[in-house]
C-alpha cells in the first residue's frame, strides 16, 4: 500500500486500491453512462456525433 509520511494514501495509491475492488468496474460503467447521457443531451452532441461539421 502506498502511503505518505502521515499514513494517508497518495492519489495513485488510492486509485490503485479502488480499482482492486469488485465494485469499481460497475461504478466506472455507471459514471461513463451518466457522462454519455449528459453529452448526448447537451450542445456537445454535435461535436461528438457529427465531427465533420
């Protein structure tokens, strides 16, 4: 486990520990789906779904 001098995990260590959890994959999938829904319903959808103009 990566920890700094006061015993707390660094960002890289925290991320590594989080990704070892079984639930991490499900949480990342939910977050990606939510982000996709936000982009699909925003002005950014033209840039994503029609990149040529």
